C-alpha cells in the first residue's frame, strides 16, 4: 500500500488542479523550452551554476534567459543519501540549500530585463524512497527603471526506479506564483517529467509544463515541452 500512495497522490493532485474552473480563456499556446545548466562544485558546500534557457514557439525564438547562480548547502544526511542514491545532483542529499542568481531576460524587440532570484530549497524523504522538494523563490525584475517581483512556491515529488542497471527518475510538481503586477496569486504551473541519466556527469530532464495565467483577462494558458541538459562537475561531499 505504501508503495502506491505516492504515485496516486501525485496523479490525483494533477487531475484536480487541471480541472479547476477559471474565467474565459484564450486558446492554449504551445512552446518549447530547451535549456543547458552547468553545475560546478567549488568546495564541499558551495556550487556555481550557469543557465542558458531558450523559449520558442511556432514563430521562432521569443526569449532567452541566461546567467549564473551561486548555491550554498549543508552537509548531506544519511536518509537523504539513500533516497537520492542514483541522483547526479549532489545537493538533493542535503536538507537545505540556499542560492542567489542573476539573469538577463532577452526578448526580441523588447527591453532587456535584469533579474535577481534568491532561492531556498528544503529536501524531505517520504515513504517508498520518494523525495519531496519544497522550493521557495523570488524573481526581482528590473526593466527600463521599473521594478516588479514574483514569489514562487514549487512542490516536487520524485522517485528513482531501477531498470536493470539504468535509473530514471520520474517526477511531478505544482508551482504557485504571486505577482506584484496583479497583486494576487496569478499563475499555476504543473510539470510532469523524467530525469534520464546519460553518463556520470550528464543527465537529461525532459518534461511537459502546463501554465495557467489568470492575471490578464481573459486568462492565458501555455503548454510547453521542456528539455534541460544538466552537466555536473561536483566536489565529492563527505
């Protein structure tokens, strides 16, 4: 029974959220989100990350997000080591991570946005070797002298499976966003994906994302296919 509670909980949560009624909606748009993330361990408790993310639709490139982050984390704990045994991301075996990042958001024909994004993540083990991640993030954006911010809370559940010598990691997440522009919780994002190890230092995160934005009227929906290529160069933690 314990082995099936986690997947059933994830599935039921996603179905419930997808069925929440809203105001009149625009037709759903489709996007693709290719991304490259490079993670370099500086010492046992600090890591540098560089992100290069592109946003495309049927017309071509509609946006680019790129920049560095620096992450700080505690020592790993035994129970999280067991849950994240086959995970290339060493920070998932620690209970708490904190980071601060800087991003440039470039949109063709529009002013460039500078973003600062502090992040705090908590990792918790659940029954059945399920890992729960609670991510709290703020996006502080400056565009042509104007300042906007968003608070984002994302809850993710993931689990590693063993298929012979291969260890894929399916996951599901829900994220809620509160924006200063609308003064309310205006976005809900649902993601379903899988982490696919490719080598000792490389994995592919392929996912589907549904974004429901209730800020503008009528509200907007975006369906996106995302692909994140993660490169890891860790300093082995004790």
